[in-house]
C-alpha cells in the first residue's frame, strides 16, 4: 500500500516484517516532523511500535529525542482537544470571582 501525501501510514505496514533499525529511526523522525493534530494519536501509536522494533538500547536512545517530542505534542494537543471535557480555562466561568452580589467600596457617612 502506498503512503498518502498527508503523512498517514497504516499500522499494517508494521506487519510486513521488522524494519531495519536505521529505517525505523528514520520513520520515527519523519513522524516527528510530519504529525498534525489530526494524526497525532495514530502517529504516536505507530512510533511506539517502531520503537519496540529496535533491537538495542543504543538505537532506542537515538530515537528518544523524537519520541519525547511526539509525546509532548500529543500531550499539548490532547489537552486542547476537549477530550477531558474542560474548556482549558482555570475553572472560572469568566466572572471576576464575585458571587453576583455588588460589592461597593464606598463607605456611607453616618449623619451627625
């Protein structure tokens, strides 16, 4: 199956055999530079599978910088996507913290 121009790579491509380590690292790097908000979940899963295919610790360390970047993008984009049901605000409803009551700072002078 040919890769589409939007960077989408089907996970079935992983089932065609273990890629050599250099190709896997190159693919993880490509994923890092090509991922988008729309593809991050798929790309993250694909990168994890590629990382698992690396046979040595040294090769996995070489892929670490890209994996950390992909994980950070997933975290950043996932937090803003609304999946958690939060609006991204600090928990306030846009009010100034008052309960709806008017608080006047003026002090009434008592009559003498």
